[in-house]
């Protein structure tokens, strides 16, 4: 069965996936199972890491979807000075090497900020330290819903992840759930929502989410479209 692979890593797919599979196939043909099995396992794992499955994007009005696959590590109130410039709710997601690493837009809207932030490569499981010191990329969106609220996604490198890909550019428009980049190998993604916009988190620490498919926040009941029209 064909594995859908990301377009963001053609060289890595060829090097870490194609080469080990080819060498493993040759080793198997030469009757060297002790060599063939590790090579085939490495190639299969690499292809699995760079998989990019299609997702059913929720049509729920005002819903905020996960920008990445992984496990929710924190849902906390913070101050966000880079784009929201004020109080925010941060939803942190840790991506292990077994997760899909393609990032998706959490809302439909215009890209207003793309900024690379140089830094270190600490363990991405240490939420506060990784958020503070690691290399990152910021994507700021002006959401179509919630009266044009600003929404920020931070792609964060980890101890293994050493390259962040972001193809979005200021002035571009992204649809909810649209792919815009990836983080290669284990890493962290953070979503920042302005507290004044009335969003409510729909996930808790420990929840597993899927990028583009899992609703992680919704408008507060008083701000639901149906109630505003009433």
C-alpha cells in the first residue's frame, strides 16, 4: 500500500528511506539477513516518519484545529509579546519521532508574520525550557473568525529536530488545516490564542491530537455564531 509522503523532505526521504531500503534489499538477495533486517527497518521507519496522510478538516464554525500531531503537554496562560502582544492561552504539543511532523494552519486567515528565531536544541519535552531557549519559527495569522483575532503558531526544534521548514509567507492566505511546513524529527509546536478573543480550550494535558483534524479550542458559548445572530 502506498505511503503518502511529505513534499518537504525529498532529500531526507531518499537518504534515510530509499538508500537503506535499497541496501537492505541487496543484502537480502545476497543471503545476509543480519545486515538486511536492520537496513530494511531503518528505511521503513524513515518513510513512516515522513508520512503525510490526508485529514478530514472540521467544518465547525469558529473551531481552532491542532497545528500538529502529538500529545498535549500544557494548556496555560502566558504573555505573548511577539504577535498577540498580550495575555494568551498557550496549547503546547510534543511530537515524538513516531508522530506525523507536518504542520497545519489552525485557522483560516491571512499570514501577517513569519519569523525565524535562532536558539538552542534542548529536549522538547521540557516545555518551559524549550519554549524559552530553542530555535523556533513563528507564524502569525489574522483569523477570519473571531472578529479577526490574531493566532500564533510556534514551531520549535528539539534535541533531535534540527531543521524547521515553513513555506508560508506574509500576505499569503491559508485555509484551516492547510499544510505549511514541518519540523524534522522530535520537536514541539505551540499554539497561542488571545485570551480577550473568548476562545476556550477543548483539550487537556495528556490528550493526543492530530494536526488539522482535532479541535483544540472553540469560541466561548456567548460568542457562538448562532447566539450572536439571535
